[in-house]
């Protein structure tokens, strides 16, 4: 028993262990499945393999041709021809899938390093490859006599079986020789059984188990020993082996008998040979054809063997291929450059949107982009690979925001030019070269522009330095030079011609005569003279001639400065331009080197912006704490204080770069970079780095000023940069105002930024530290330089009449504060486009000189169209000019009345006084001279907006004012708006004059939105007045009130109809009762327009039966609402009219109501009721209802038996609908259209008729 328990315990442990393993395996399997599903369902993982497809479409023609050729016994060599990627392998694979019974052998000999320089023996390589694929295709047991042997793996189970069989055979031999052994074994089993007290069966099982276990262990040991020991080499004469040693005989020749033996022992009859054409040698085809001929002519091979070659079209020249192959099947490429776009649209999941455009549902790629890029993709494998790699890169580089179209373009480039892509990843190659070419081009173009600018700058500098102001002064200075120390000039000779002082000083004399390479003789009054051998080579003469040109240039100084600005703008543009923008503007031919230019696809990507300056982000994984090589070079330049500036260099990892630069290094000029400054002033504004940076601006180096200009021109972070640079007292304005290369417009742009962003204290410092020395070369009579002229911000503004226009963008408070603090005094102002508030401040506080220019500016500012309007708007002009003496004179009432009569009323032309002026006249005169006020109203062409400000008066003068207001309404001198109505109403309520004006102008009034002050009270007050029906309808239909609480009895019937139709009357029991009294015909409309409130309150409403019928007839309620209505009607109150409406309802109605309606309806009206409500009846009730109808329906009422009846086919389809519902309710078992014939006695012929044949089910009670 002990052994039994032990065995059971072992069994339980084994079972428990197996269960645990199964659970663990199941858990891991489920986890793997979930992970796999997650990957498959991932948004971007839409991979496709590039292997040949086995289910290609539109290949029936290929399959038919191939089947025909394989059945044709004359054909033994077939060619599938087409370019790479045309789908030859897919055709083969799909065909074999369709014809699985064909015994075929596939041989593929692809190679991708075919190069004549390698001097490979491709023929030998091909032959060896074919033999390997032949003999490694099948089990060596099928060709036992073959000399080619393969290593075979013998599993331990085979060892187990062999050892077991050997042991069994040995035991059988022992028993055969020694029969008494069996008895001894049995006695041994009995002894063991008795000793351990277990049955003999258990003993037998244990012995067998241990025996098998022992054999299994021996099998594993034997397999391990054999696998560890190998025989190095055994030379057997008749065994063959593959070797690389060259021999004059080809491999095919030496192994011909092996190949024939192979096909003799196997059943292959079709051999598909692919990719042989990649070796670009046709000699192998000769041997393959020869081999095919030998195989087909061999007597022991009783079948036809066909070789099918998948090759490219141009493998053979001329007619060679038609001589070699017995049948050729051309394969049309699946895609090429003309149709690859459609395939891309499919793979990238494009869908057509409502606007007709196509857009990818997965990626931010447009159909326009697909049309551009697809012509470069000519191969299906290439297209699939591009999409796969795009998906992988998309997922891998999703940590930063990248453009899908740019990434896809990089994948196309990677697939077309993999080596160049690899170089690009190492910051080398043709892409890197393209952007280096861009840098070189920008630098070259900048140098050219700098040279052009330098010419203009030199002209301006010479103009500034020159003290001579006109041509006469130049001529005088030139004559002074020519006479030298020889006395007073008289004349000079040039060749045969003489020119005296008067001739030279004459405007018609051309000094360009002195540019000739000839001698000039100068004569003086004291008979002294001197000669200059060559005027052209005399530097002093030529210098004076140049100064003459500078004077001429001075007249065009603004244009020269504008040219400099234009050149600066172009320089800034080319620095800021992306490579695409440079190509668009200048073309790729002059930008790129020949190496780049030769790659047309790269040029295409660059010109379209699909590859741009951030291309490295699309091919390298971004590490947050890394910096680029260019950024490291920038740090080195700062540290080594190297020369050369590139303020526009892009620094993406600016935080990491700044962290690697020491604080004190920010004081160096090499630190100047737009991205660096952006980061410092935005992220580290209060740091030592920022302090050191702006300390550099104080050292007087012009480069800092130039950088500041360029930085400001970028229009980025200037709200931080400008106040910082001004607060350091960098004399920014001093540099600007003395910059002769800047136009005044540009100077005003910089000044506007200073005003807008700098503190007033800093602005004042800029103002006090700016000087201009226009005459710095002029020496005064004491021999000292003249005092430099102060030209601060204030002086600059005062001396430019368009200053306020140019500074109109400056906040008015800042401008006012500056004018006040610096006491700016304007002598002339251009007011057009200037800030009106600033101008008001100037004129109201007398910050201007009292001169004609300023008075004209004042007129133009306040009365721009009234400089000559004294005759048409006399008082308005005087009043608005704020001419104090005249205003004071007219302020007294003694002269004002007379002034109004003479200059306002009695002047026929004076009809354009402003409304403010007229209101002032009315205000001052309506109490004393009402008729004069009416005369003014009649005379002036004015329209009041509303009554606000018209005759403002005390309470005691309101009646006098009402006469003026009534007259304004009567003469239509006020706008027809509700503001007018409300303004009048608030003062005098509703008067006959106001009602008359309202009736007359109601069409205009309703065009305006309801103003806030047109309250519900005013509207309700108006509609209860005696106004016309038309006016009432327009007001009610246009304007609503939130709380309508008027008594309906106050309105006539037609007006109640208007109120109901416009949903004016809210729902309530009181209004419903009132409606029944004053306008019962409107009750139904009233309830329908207030349907929601009515339905919610229906249980509390007592409705007349006619109202219920009318409500149902209007078809405005749903099923629940109709049933709610009907539930409120007592059964006894249901009349025939309501029953007729219930009959029409195609919705379920309560059975009690339907039964009542059935009772009330005549027989001819019951049919529709039965059809619409049949679902609520039982089978028995349906039978009863049918029985009460006409005869043809009564015959359907019998459900006591199963029987057949006939129903006519009516033209309205009623019977068909009824039968269908009866069949759905299982009342009838079937129905169909039955054809029968009747005898036409007149024509003596049978007429074909149709009817319904109906089988009625028998219903068991």
C-alpha cells in the first residue's frame, strides 16, 4: 500500500504542475494576443510585405496564356517578360495557388551586386545555385542513389524506437533460446508482489515504466554523443561534393547525370526560374535550354518538363528571344510613374470629402502632394517599401512635431538614393552639400549686395563730409587749386581752346572736360603760369570732379538712402529665406554645385520645400540634451573670439548652448546671435548673462548698433529688447539719428518702437544724449570747430511736419507725456493720419506756434471740409474753430438772436449748419422765440438721430420744448428709429403726434433691431392704442414681449388672431378660458402654438370635444401626445366627428376608444379604422370585426376551420395591406394572387382575371 500511495501522490503532483503550467501558458498567450491586436490596430502601423502576392487581380489573361502554354506539348520553354517590379513573381505565385496540382519547382537566383569590375564567373555561380536549389528541395531519401549528401537530423525519438526494437529483439532471442526465463521472471514478479503487498499488474507497470525511462535516457545520451563528434572527412570514390575549385568542365556538365536522375526520381514537370536576368548574361539560357532538351528527350522520363523563365524585356537583343523561347507572355507592370499616384492614395487611406477634395484619413498629406511625388515612384516594391519605412519613421520620431509630407519625401529619397541618405545621417553627402551651397550662395550674394551698398554709402559719406554746397562753390574751389601760389587765376588752355573765369563759372560750362588725359596750362594775371601734364591723372582735379558728382547726388539723397534700405532689406531677406524661397527667387542653377544640380529629384524636393533646413529632424532621433555640430562650432567661435559673424545662424538647442557658455563670455561681440538673444531676454532676463550681454552694447562698437537694427527688423521680441537696450543708456537714438544710411521713414520706425516700449525716463535720456553735427567740417572764425547742433528726439519731431503721422502707432498717453515733459513746440503739423487725441492735446494745451500753418492745420483737423464753408455753415465753422473772440461776442443773447436771423435763417446758402450748432441755437431760443426755432428747423438740412440733446431744458419749459419736438416729427427732421419713439415717449408718453408719426413710419421702424430701451411696457402700451391693423400686425410680428399680461377682451378678433399666430399669448388656464369666450376659433391655434406647455398640463385642462377633434385633425402631435388628448375625453363624449379623426390615425390608440369609434362609425368608414388599429385586437375580435363588414370580408371571419377564400384586388391596395397584416398576426396562413378566367358571352372568349387566394387558419378555442 505504501508504493500505491507514493504513486498516487506523484500523479497528483504531476497533475497540479501540469495545470499550473497550462494556466501560465494561457495567460502569456492571451497577453501576447492582446499586444498583437494593439499593434495591428495602431494608427500608423499599416505595413505590407514586398514578397510576391498570391492573389493578384486582373491577371486572368496571364493565367489563361500560361495554362494554354503548359497544355501545349510543343512548348517546353516559356518566358514571362516584364521590367523589374512588374509582378512576374506574383503572377507565378498566384497561378500556382490556383493550380495546386501542378508539380512545380521554383528556382530563384536573385543577386544585388552585379558589377563587371568584380570579374565574377557568373555562369558558374548560376549553375551552382540551380543545383543547390534542386537537391536541397527534396528529401534525400527520394534520390537515394544521388552522390550529393546532406546532413540529416535524427531526433531522439528515432534513437528511442531503434533501441526499444533492439531490446525487444534481444529479449525475444533470449526467450527463444532459454524458455525457462519466463518462469523465473514471473516468479520474481510474484515475490515482489508478495513482499510489497501490491498486485502483479502494478509490478508490471512499474517495470515497464522504468525500462522505458532507461531507454529514453540512453537515447538522449546517444544523440548527444553523436552530435558532439564529427568525422572530419572520408574519401569515397563515388561520392560527390560541392566545391569552389575551378574546372574546365562546367558544373552542369559534371552533374548532368545527377540532374537527369533528379527529374527521373521526382514528378516535377514545371520549373519556374526567376531572377537569372539580374546577372546580365545570356549564356546560361543556352545551357538551360540544352538541359531542357535533354530532359525531354530522355526515354526514362515519361513526361514533358517545361521551363518557365521570369526575365526582363531587354534580356535578349533583336529577335534572339523569339528564337530561344517557345512562348512569351508579356507582363504589364502593376504600376509605373503614370499611375503610382492612385496606388499611393489607396495605401495612405485617402477619402473624398464633401467639398470634392481628397485627404488622407491617417496622415496630413494632400492629394496635390501625391500628384507631385508619384511620378518618381515607378515600382510596386519601391512604393510598398516607402510606405513601410514612412510608417516606421512616423512612429519613431513622434516625439517632435514633423510634417508628414516632408517625412514621406525623405522616405522616397531614402528608397531612391539609399547611400546618399546614409551619408545625410552622418551629416555628409549631397543633402548636406545642398545646404552648404545655400550658405555659400547667401554669403556670395551678400558680398555682392554689400559692394553695391558700399558705393552708395561712400557717396553719402562724401556728401556729409563735403563743405561745398553747390556747383559754383566746386568750380571756385577748383580754380583756387589750379592757380596755386601763382597769383589770381585768369584762364587755362586745353589744347587749342582757352577758358577764362567767367566762362568756367557759367552754368553751361561742363567740368567733365577736365577728365581728359591731356595737358592743361593755367595762366594768372601776374603772368605766372603752370602746367599739369595729365588732367586725368591729377588726383586733386579728379577729387573736385567727384565732389561735383556728390553735389548732384545730394539732390537725390532720399533715393540713395532708399536704395541702401532696399539693399539692406534684400540682405535681411536672403539671410531669413529658406532654401525653397531662395530657389523660387533666384533659381537652382546659380545656387547649387554641379553635384547637387545633377540630382534632379533632390532639386525637386528642395524647390518644393519637402526637404528644408530641418531635414536632420526627419532622419535622426532627437535627444533632448544634445546639440548639433554647428551649435558646437558656435560655442567654439565665442570661446576662441574668432572673427566672422552670422547673426542669423539657427540654434535650435539654445538652452543647452547658453548653458555651455560662461557668463562673462556674453560680453563678447561673437555672442551676437538672434536665437541666443531671444532666449536670454525671454528666459534669463534677470541673469548675469543678460547683464553682460547688454554691457557689450556700451562699448561703442558699431557692430552692436548694426546688430540692434537687424534684430529689431526681425519684429520678434522687440517689446523686450527695445526697453532693455534703452535702459542701458546705449545712445540708441543718437546712433539712429546720425545714421546717414537711414531714411527719415526708417528713423521714425525705430523712434516709434522706442516710444512704444521704453520707459519715459529712458526716452528722456535718449533725447538728451543725441546730437547732430551737420557742419562738423566747418571751422568758425576763431579757428575752432563749430558747436554740434543738439538733435534729440524732440528736435527731430519738431523739424518734421509729418512726425505725428509717422508716430501714429505710438500710444497717445506716451506721446502726450513726452510732449508735456519735453515741451515740444510744433511749428507745422501734417494732420492726415495723425492721432486725433494727440492733436487735440496739442491744440488744447497750446503746444504749437500761432501761425498760418498751424491755423490751417486746426481747421483741417476739426473741419477738414469747411475751410471755405462760412457761407454754408457759418456758425458751425466759427464754433468748431474755437475762435474765442467771436464765440465770446456771440455768447450774449442781445446779438445772438439777430445773428441767427441774419446769418443762419436769412442766408439761402447757409443750409449746412451742424446739428450741434442747430441744437445750441434751439436751446438758447426755443423759450423766447419759438417761431425763430421753427424757421431754423425748416431752413437747415439736418436730421436728428434722436431727441437726446435737443432743447435740453428745465421741467418748467417742457411744454415749449414739446412744440419744437412735435414740429420736428411733423417735418420729418429726425431719424425714423425706435430711439426717437422712446425718447419722445419717456418725456410725453404716447400722444396723437407720436401715433401719427408712428403710423407714417412703421415700415421704416421695423427694419431696425429692437433697442434695449424699447421695453415690453412701451410695446404693450402702444398696441392697446387706436392704431391701424397693419401697424398692429407689423409690431406684433416683429417684436415679442417676455410677459404678455393684457386682457384679450381689449382686442378685436382680428388682432387676437395676430397675437395667437405670433405666439404672443402665453399658455395659461385663464387665457384659454378667455380665448373660448372672445375668439373660440383661435383656441386650436393657441393650443398648437403652445403645444409643450399644453401637453404637460393636459390632465388639468377641460377641452371641448370639437377642440380635440380639430387638434387631432391638424396632425401636429405624436403618438403619446394624441393618446394623452384622447384619455382626457370621456368615452361617452366621443362623437362621430372624433371617431372619423381616430379612423385616420395610423398609430396605436387605446382599445376602449377604438371600440367606441367602431360603434359610432358607419360600415363604409370602419375599413380604415380596422386596418390602422388591427394590431390591438385579438384573433376572435378581428373575426367579429370582419363579420360586420361586407360579404367578401365576412367569409374571412370563419376561424372555426381551415378554409380557402377569395378576395378581389382593389385599385387602392386596401385588401393587400389588410391581408399582409392578417398574415403578420397569424390570422391567415398564406395569401397569393390567383389567376382565373371568366366567359365573355358577347365576344365568346375567356377573359383573364386576378384575385387574392387566402387560406384562413383554424383557431382552437
